[in-house]
């Protein structure tokens, strides 16, 4: 869903996105409906996008590999800039722009692709450490048992990941 710069009135354009096609269903599992709303304001060759989105997603825990439900709620602000000289630098496409640069998106046409923008925001809003619970004990590196559910019988130290080592240290202090 593209919004051309010349479709944005002087006092801004407020949109509630009813079409859920923006959600990256092929990359992320979700439960139920998703919601998104944006406000676009234009200043010459720049468009400032302010928005919010929410979705219930199913993530896989980095430690125990179990799926869990996560409520994703995000407010975002993105500056979109149309550069007449051709947009992206040579050899780079929009997928190679790292997160630090995401606050400004360079466009190669005077139009904002809202669905693409919303899909990007979903990934930016994901937690950096994906854990079913902060205290998740993960899997045993020896026998592979889910330590949240049962006791290890192989006697291996909890060293499946640096995180489970940390979890072990925390336990020792108790
Ligand atoms: Zn877990
Ligand atoms: Zn074990």
C-alpha cells in the first residue's frame, strides 16, 4: 500500500490500516488480528511517519526452543526521504540498511510503502533476546532435556548456552 507524497494534505494524513496484508505472515506466526495506525506529515521531499502497531505473535525461545505467545506493541517514528538522485547508494538495497539507520528511510520514488514500513517495524519491535521467560533454564547441553520441565539425568553442567550458565550462577546465589 503506497501513499504518494502528493496525496498527503498540508495538515497531515491519518490512516487506520484495516488491511492486514502488511503483516509478514510468511516470516512470523501470529494469533488473531493485528492493528496498525499511522499519521503522515509532509515537508517537501521528506515525509514523517508516526505510528503504532500491535500483534500477538508466536516466537521460539532462544534457550528452551519452545514456542510461546508474545504481545507485540510498538510505537514508532520514521523519517522518509525522497532523494531525487536515485535513493540508495550503489550496491546497497533497502534490506541492507542496518537498524541504526532505520530512523531515516531513503526512497527512490516520492511515495511511502506503508506495508513494507510496517513489516520492518514488526522486526525492529521484536525483543533482542527472545525468551519465554527471563528465568527460562533452557535445555541441558548433555541430554537435551528441557530444564524447565524436568531434571537432568545425565549429570552434565548446564552449559548449553551462555545464558543457561548465567541462569545457573543466579541460582547458586539463592
Ligand atoms: Zn524458554
Ligand atoms: Zn542432561
